[in-house]
C-alpha cells in the first residue's frame, strides 16, 4: 500500500513536469506551422491568384456555385490563427481541449496546403470530404471495437488481424451465399478470433499484447494461405459490394448531403454505432458496469459485477464490431479480397481510439481526421502537386505518430486496461 | 494421480524423471514446436480437396491420403531446407568438390536465410529484455539496408577494410534512428511503442519506395532499382557462385554473443534486464529509466538495421522497391521461443531460417503456400504464451516456480 501511494505521487510529479514540456512543444509546433504557412506557402504567391473549391459532385443534391477564395489572403488567415493558437497554448495551455485544438491546427494546415496546391486552379472539395467519410469507416469502426474491449480492461491490438480475416471470410461467404451472408460471416469471424483473445487473456492471463500479436500473425498467415490456395482467379472471390443509397431529404442539402448522406450501408451503420455506443456506455446500467470493470475490477467485483463475464462479453462485442469493419474492405469498397487490403488500418484505428480519448464521438472525429489524410493523399496525387505521391503516402502514418506523441500524455485510458484480473481466493 | 500423493517412497526412477521433465521449460518449448507442426499438418489436411475426395471413397483411404499429404509437405520442407540426402551421399562418394557444394546448396541457402533472422531475433529479444516491445524490426531492417546500399555505392575508392565497416555502420545508424524515435517518444510522451514502431514500419516502407523511385534510382534501369554497390562493400562469400553464404552469418553470431555478454556480464546489462522486469523497482533503485529505455530501443533498432545492411552487402548488392521481407514480424515469435536469450536466438533463428528456406521448395513441390510458416509461428507463440494449454494437452505437471517470463508493457497508454 505504502509503495503504491508513493508510486502514484511520483507519477503525478512526473506527469506535471512533462505536461509543461509538452505544452511548450505543442505550442512551438503550432507557431512553426504558422511560420511555415506564411513564409513557404503564402509569400511566393501573387496577390491576385484564386483557389476554387468545387462544391458539386453529383446532380442529386441541390446545386450551389463553387467557392472561390483569394489564395494568399486565405493562407495569411490560416497562419494567423495557427500563431494565435500556438501562443495561447504556450502561455495558458488548452488543457483538456488540447486534442481538439491539435485537430483544428491539423485541419488548418491541410486547408493551407489546399489553398496553395490548387492556387490558380480548382479542387473538388466536396468530393474530397465525401471520400474522407468513406475512408474513415474501417478506422472509426475499428476504433469503436478497440474502445469496447478496452473500456472493460482488455487491450486488443489484434483488430488488424480480425479485420483481415473477416475481410476474407466475408468475401468467400458473400460469393457462396450472397452478400448479406458475407456480413454475417465477417461478424462471426471477428467474434471467434476475439473469443480466442479473451480466452487467452482472461483464462490463461497471457500478456494481452502477445496474444494480440499471435492473432495478427495467425490472421495474416491464414488469409494469405487461403488466398493463394483457393482464391486466385476463382469464383469464390466475387462477392459483389453494397451500392450507395441516399438518406431521404438529407441528401439534398448542398455540400453536406453528398459528403455525409450519399454512401453505402457501412457509413450509415458507422453513424448508428457511434450513437448507440455513446448512449449505451454513458446512459445505461450496462455501460456503467462495463466501464467500472475497466477502471477498477476489484471494486466492481465487490459490488457483485461478474468481472470475467463482463470482459468476455466485451471481447465478443468488440470482435463482432471489428469483424464488421473487416467486411467493409471486401464488401464495402472493391467487392473482392486482396492480401494486403487492410494495410495497417487496424493499428491506425487504435491510434484513433486513443486520439478520441476512448469515447465513441472522439473516435469518429479521429477516424475522420485519418480518413481525411487518406483522401487527401488520393486527391493530391491527381493534382499537379509538387510533392511526390510516394511521400504523400506516408502522411497517415506520420499523422498517427504525431497524434500519439502529442495526445497520449493528456488523454487517459481506462485504469485497469491491459491487466489481467485475478480473483482472490477465499 | 492418487498414488503420487499417497507416498514418496513408492515412486520409481521413471516417475521422478517424468516429473522433472514436466517442470522443465525446455519440455514446454519442444512440445510447443511439435504441437505447432501438428496444427500445421491438420491445416494441410483440412485445406486439401484431395483428402475430402479420398474420404468419400473410404475412411481408410482418407486417412492414408491425409498422411501422404502431410508427409509430402513436411518432407519437401525438409528437402528444401537441408538438401536431398541421397544427392549429398552420392556427391560425397564421387569426391567431386563442385558436386558436393551443389548438393549442400540448399543447406547453405538456409544459412543465408537464417542470417537476417539472427539479427532481428537478437534485436527483438534485446527489446523485450529492456521492457520494450519492438515490432518495428521490419522497418529498421529495411532502412538499414537502404542506408548500407547508399554507403555501398557513394563512397568510392575505399579499401574493403574501411568500406565494409562503414556501410555496416550506416545501416546500424539508420536502423538505430528508426528504433530511437519510438523509444524517445515512449519515454517523453508515453506513446506506446507497439503502435509507433508499426507506424515507423510503414513510414520506412514508403520512404524506401520513394528513395528507390526518385533520388536513388539507377538511370539505366526501367524498373526502379538502386545502383549496384561497389565491389569493396561486398561482404566476402565463402564459396563460388551460386552459393551465397557470406560473412554476415558470422557477424550475426558475433553480435548474439556480444549482446549476451552485455546483458548478462555487465552492470549495464543488469540494469537493462532490471528495467525490463520491473520498471518501478528499477526507478526506486536509482536507475535512469529514460536512458535505458531509449538506448535499449535504439540498440535494438541498430542491430536490426545491421541485419538489413548484411542482406544488401552479402546477398542482393542492390535494393529494389519490392522488399517485403517479413523477417521483423517473424522475429517476435523467434525471440519468444528463445525466451529472449541472445544465445537461444541462435538456435531458434536456425529453426526459422531453415523453415523459411525450405518452405519455398514446399510451395513448389507440395503446393502448400509458404504462409503456412506464419500459422506454425502463431501456434508456437500461442503454446509458449499459455504453457497451461500444453500442460493440459500433454498432462504435464505444474512447475513449482512460475511460468516462462513472457510479458510486455501492456497498456497502450502510460498512466500519469
């Protein structure tokens, strides 16, 4: 007991120290971005150049004229806001709102790049944001899966593996029995792998990171094995994909409609999951118990909550959600399975979960950010952009690291996550 | 079961032997490997259409076909890894040197494949010992190889005595940087190394993709490739073409011994291990956690980078874009199997190297995709991480002391 409290004190002292340091680093980064935008992007531009943002991508929504901005003036405004935010962060600090402010600065920087890159020409703004929403789907749903298990105290780094395995099974089942069975198969696969993870980490108290790594290696192996042996140029890999449909009325709103309400099933289920999970976690008895197990399992146990059952159930649920996210890759986008199609999205999802402070709404926000960096990569390589496409591809991963480094110290995960619970014998 | 509890004197030699065997962690390791292979065999049977056809004929036929499939798979794996024993004995009888060498070709090729495993295995093991889970050996190996390649063609007119160490150093520095960044971020900001190292893998991958495509591209090639490295940067090979067995293997063995000496015979190594086992206790004992974690991670990265350098300088002599090796990920299983002991890594790296080298022949001869190796590895990790499963299956007894010390710093965020 004595040692424990000492340890806590130590952590507190160390925490505040790095807190100050971190504040200064983050503030300095903001100011650096302001300087960068002003000198590198804004200065060389002539004052009368305009950037056009295209606002219409289809004729379903109500048409409005494109937005035209003066490139140089817009860039100076971006620089000004970044400078102001940076100074405030260094002097006062945004405290809890820091992750939101980081996100704002990120968005501003990206806007700056757009103003600059498309100076004198036009870029499809709505199209880019619509792509952002699509690309954020696996990341957001993956992050939701991660937060479900982690809120109950189980760290799951195997989301990547669960997604790739479910992408495979959904492609096979979808080809054999029809697309809806593909979704069922994916959910079932995710749940099965999650139960292995749960069984290892709850019953055998295996280190959860190692158990997750095991599942990742297994999933990569089994999917590549099956793909090479059975799926190459075979009818087993033609599941088809979900077509987009419009949400009545909402899809007609200019700009907003095409961005958010003109997609396929996965996007709408993502919205739904975020809402349902937020209510379930914060407004129901089940959610309170779920979170209690993740924060302080012993206290929860004392109050009669079955810690093991709660954790098993959390894993099951998390696995089902991860499996659903996996089926997005084959059924929600291209309509077939490829070996490397998840490309680390499961890990980016974990970063999104942390960035979103282990909340559903935060997760979708972070998911959108990562989705945006992906869509930016795609769209910018189409523009005559002076940065090579190969370097742009690094962007999502660099953003993940910056986000993790900038945010983790400030956001706090469930206290008991990652520690096996040992019921004391009487 | 009851007899053992009733009296000690009734036990004979065999039962004592059995009990000792049950408690040994070596038994668990060997049984894990064996069980991994059994699971692999089951997978081969389940995924072979021939077996289903045979079972449709009769049960006996089905069993026979299953056995034939598995035997064929593993025997071609063995042939691919070690070479054909018949050929080898014929070659030795003939006394012709060239024939003997070509018969031993697969064996030496397996040693070539083992070499990067040695580096990455020691790297990951060292990371585990220092309490960091380095999944980034893959990326560190790759940036190490591009850096060594760059040093290999940039510095002209050097003697091999200077050029080889210089290129190796460049590889180690690049890999070290790739390890240093996650280590530093972990200490300074609490970003968990599992995620940051994976991100560094992707960043490294695209960086190489870019470097090979644009600034480092050999203008004479259509497909993006770097120029050939100079003769003076080639690691010496021991046999004439086509055997590629090179000095890198012995450098790797040397590194393994060096790290073993560092970890177990120096104060510094003691501190690394202590931090890895219990960070808080080490903190109170006055050790500098920050420095040890960062240096441990950077050193781990440097060793993996050295592995990449040895691949370029000993085997390929140039770098192309398609460089998805998988060595870094395999080395996690490898290090766990070796219980994070640098000398144990030598044995497990040989195992994995021979498996990997043999799997190519297996894919050709038996039609079993090489990815079965990943599945074997996953099962081996599973059984090692949860020895209780192995104990239940094989009815072994519980050891009096605690299980294999496999753990990492689990939570994805530092609690402050």
